[in-house]
């Protein structure tokens, strides 16, 4: 991720004062430690609740073999070793949302990244998974954003996935362009 993307990502996660937020970070390609460093560099305060679901390769960056770990910033890290296990991922996300339901905080989520997810599942499977996931997020009043490297995918894949989202933000090297539907 570029520094512009890091800043925009944390900016979308800190729309409200962090102390009033539940932050869910689903990451395939980045370690929870790297995400925390981005948070500390760009956010103004700690979130009320911080939870990571570390999928696949990023599991190796977590210094434990336990399925859940408390980090030095009191974030909980759940691990999912099989990046193609979309059912397991959906269950973990649903469990987190259920735990936070009704706690009075605003819930925000970052999914990093769809590009990595598409390495393990085909576009149709990912589309179906995201359709269900975005529905869950809507029902739970979660504001979420999803990362995708447009240079890693053909236009058909990008256009298919775009239909699932209310807005698409693209960085052209100088500024962010946001298109809403």
C-alpha cells in the first residue's frame, strides 16, 4: 500500500472519534502489526475495540499458534489459516459483529484485500461471498471498505465486483476520485 492508501484507509476507519468505534480489520496480505502501525501513524487515539482476522500468509506474522491473541494494543487477533475458506471467514466476521452488537459504538471494517482473496477463489465465488458479506454489514450498520489492486485484474472482474459497492475510490497518482452509484 502507498502512504496515500494507508492514510485513506485509516481515514475511512476513523470517521467518528476512535474511542467510539469498533474496528474490524480483515487482512490477507498485511500483518496486524503493520496495520496497527498505520493506525498509530494516521489516527488520533485508540478505538474502543480493535479486532483482526488474519488470513493465510499473514498468520505467520502473528507470534502465536493460538487461534486468538491479545496484542500490545489490546487488539484481538483471530487467525484463519486457509485463505480459500470463505465459509469460515464469514463465520468469524459474523461472530465479531454479534459480539459487538448493541455496545453503543460505531462499527467500521477494512477488508485487505480482494486482490489476495481472488488468488484463492474464482470471481463468481468471491462475488457471492461479498454479496452475503455486504448484506451482513448493512444489517449490522457497518461502514466497510475493501481494497483491490486494479492493475492485478481484468476490467470484467473489476466491473463485476464494483456492482456490490455504493462507491469506488481510485487514486490516480495525485488525488482520490470517488464514484458513487
